[in-house]
C-alpha cells in the first residue's frame, strides 16, 4: 500500500518543519550529487534554511558555475555594476570631448584650422593671443631684470675684491722699501698715497 499524497503547504509546527527541512535538504543534495555523476552534468545547488544558514553542493567550482549561469541569462553585471559602468562610460565621453576641445583650441593658437571661425571667434582668439604674448614679454623682462641684478652684485663683489688686493700690494711695497733701509719719508709718502687711493 503506497503512501498518501502529501499536501504542499507550510508546516506550522516549528519542530516538524525543521525535521522536514533537514530530511528534504539531504535528499535534494543527494539528488544533485547523483545527477552530476550519472549524467556528467555541471550542478550547483544553494539552500538557505529558515534561520539563514547556507547549504551548498557543486560538482565544479561554484563561483565559475554561477558566473557561467549569469553569462547564459545575460546577467554579466549586477545592477550596481551596470550603474558604475554607465558612470565611467559617461566620464570617458566627457574626457574625450574635453580633449577634442583643447586640441582644437591648441590648433587655433597655432594659427591652424581657422576657416570655420567667425569674426567674433577670431577677435576673441586675437585678444587671447595678445594677452598671452604680453604675459610672455612680462616674464622675459622679469627674468632679464633678475639676471642684471645678479650681474651687478657680482660686479660689486669683484670691485671690492680688486680694491682689497690693490691695498695689500701697496702695503707689501711699503714694507719692502722700509726693510731695504730706504728713507722713512718715502715710506710715509707711499702711505699717504695709499690712504688717498683707498678713500
């Protein structure tokens, strides 16, 4: 005598429901295993208990099986992933347009591709070039001025060094004259001349 047909509805008794879940889960996992062996099928099974505990079986690597399934049904990216891709695609398009605009402006500054510009655009370009040229000239003047100041400082330093060396030479000459027994009057004369020279 066969078993009666079981009515499919939620089991209200928690203990009976847990026992039924355990038995049916094990039976389901067993069937999945048998299917993969008997039919050489790629099987992946994931079950979550009412309490949230996960049970799984996979005849192959479960991540690769899930990825294969997502490709088959056209779910390569999640919704969040698709939004991120769209954001990046829009960002790339904006950057492309910005690059094109900058390249066009660079050509105009070089005097190229001016045939499509109207008189208003040409006047604006002329003002921009005039401003740029003035900035370049201002920068050049500042660099030249700084270079001149550096040269002046070097010139003053060389003059001071030259004066110092001439003073030492004169003193040395006076010492030689005094050491040879020459008259002190001559030595005093050179000393006076030296003082006048330095002053």
